[in-house]
C-alpha cells in the first residue's frame, strides 16, 4: 500500500503511520530484544564482523578468513563440500548454520533470467526470503560486464517517470540481499565463460542513499580484496538527491563514484518530475554537491532523463550548464524509457544532440546513453519486479 511519504531530518523517508501507543512501543522494544536472536545472513557480515563471531566462539579468526574466501571469492554453492575446511570450521558451521541456527545464507531464488535481443543485456528476477521480488540487470560491452543492482524493493521517492517509483516503497534490502545480487551476476558470468564483473552501478530498484547503512556495508563486503574484490573506483552510487546522504558520503570519504539524478534545472521543473525535490530542494542539493566536491575533489556525474517537451530544450540545457559552473561534472543524458504509469515520450535523437551541444559549448562533458534491454524492460527506470514474469 502506498501512503504519504514523510522526510524527517535524518534523510530517511518512510510511509506515514499514526504514532504508536505506549503499550505498542513497549511491545516493539521487547520484539527488538527478542529479534537479536533472530537468524542473520552470513552475507550481511563484513570480514571484521565474521572474525569477531569466530573469536566469540573461542576460535581463531583464521577460520573466518577461510570461510570468507569460500563465500565471497570462490562463491561456493555448498559449504559442506569445501575440501580445505579444517575440523574446527566444520564444527562451527554445523553448530551455527542452517535451519533453527544463528546463521543462514541468502540464496535468492532466480525466477527469471531474460536475455535482450540486443545480445548484451540480461535481466534477472529474484525472489527474496520473504517473497518480495527484485531485479538485477547484467550488461556486457566488449567483454566487460556491469551489474545494475537494486537496493530496495520498490522506492519511496515517487519520480513520475520511473516504474519503481510508480510501485511505491516495499522495504529496504539488507546488505546480504545486495551482496547476493553480485554473487549471482558473477556466477552467471563464470558459467558463461566470461571474465568477472568489472563495474557495478547502484541504479536498479530503489534509492541507495535512503538505505545508506545497508548499502555501505554491502559495498564494504563487495570491495574486500579477499572476496569479490570489485574496486571502489568501479562502483557508482546513483541518488535522486538525498542531501544528508551526499554529505555523509563526503564526510566519510567513501571512495565510490557519485551520480546525481537532476532532470530539471529549476525547482519548479524538477519537482514536477521528482517529488523528493520538495524535501531536498534543488538549491540545497546543489550546495551539497559543492560541499561534496570541495571535500572529496571528485567529479560528480549528473543524470538527466530526456523527456520530449518537458526538459529537453536548448534553453533548459543552458540552465543546466549554469547550475554546474565550478563543479567537475559529467552529464549522462538518458532518453526516456517507457513505463506504464507515465505518458511522456523520449526526446528525438536530434533534440538530444542539440541539448548536448549546448552543454559542450559550456565546456561540460556529456554522454547520450545507449538504449539497452528495452525489449525485456531492463532499461533505466523500467524495473518493477514484473510478477507476470514469475
Ligand atoms: N534511485 C536512484 C537510482 C535508481 S534510478 C536515482 O534515482 O538516481 C537510475 C536512473 O534511471 C536515474 O537517473 C533515474 O532518473 C533514471 N530513470 C528512471 N526512470 C527512467 C525512465 N523511465 N527512463 C529513463 N531513465 C529513467
Ligand atoms: Fe526511486 Fe530512482 Fe526511480 Fe526516483 S528514479 S523513483 S529515486 S528508483
């Protein structure tokens, strides 16, 4: 069900609910206490956390590192069959992993694996432990593969042209559910005889900075050199403009690329497409980008979905260029992909080129994104965990 979305100060958006009564609050606290014993996914843990688990069990952290390699480097399907596990590790696994025990391993069920006729794009539909479905897209180009990951089931931000936004917010993904998407994509590549994943973009379903902590934990796991080992410089986080999240990325000096979805260069034009702009207005967002740039010295990517007659005029390109003065930026122009809930149409090639020319004249580099995976609804903004495919 979709409710009213509130955006409290810490940048967390959530579905509006009546304030809970004191008795309910008390119950919630007891539930939290009980839930600390709830099973956790081993894929939710960083290596440091896994090592602490082993030390707490009276074992050497070396066993944690052996397990880590099996999980995240070898992507072992069956831990009981790994030959180099020493008896203490085998005993730990027998005592801690499995039904009714402290840990489980996320194993999202692949309910669909659809190849686009472009020959370069594959879309996976995964069913999570609680039945929620998410999508992951694998894109190949000249032997290099990029996975486009989901960070939430649905999205609370409600951008009018985006299928995920149109479905509303369902829930955040845990770190393990994000890590599991990378494992599955990597396994699919290995099975097809390709090299491993080269790049990751957090541009699937959901708003990554609305699920900040889980996303950062997942990226810590994914970038670990002893595991999946995907370099932070090969990872791009795309945000609709969650200002507190952008500031936190800068503050914490997170080593990932940042892409900011703008779509409009005046407050009025932007909030017509991106309702979250009312919570984090354009002026505030650009100020956060300047702070980010000042603190990190990093180039910022800006995304602009081109919609005919809405935000594709040369005058609008000029306003965008003015907005980016003084920043090291690169603009990705994305011709609109169609979604059920939005009537707009994509900009013509000619208009896209004219838009790009204005940016070029202002010295701002840009790329017009190639259309990918449109026939299987795997293009930007088309992901909505289509149940008809299950
Ligand atoms: N929530 C994040 C990341 C996921 S969306 C964000 O909004 O940035 C990834 C990109 O796809 C965003 O730039 C988004 O604006 C764009 N997008 C969404 N719907 C689209 C559509 N129908 N056609 C083209 N691009 C779209
Ligand atoms: Fe959410 Fe991004 Fe879609 Fe907007 S474009 S609704 S922020 S996923």
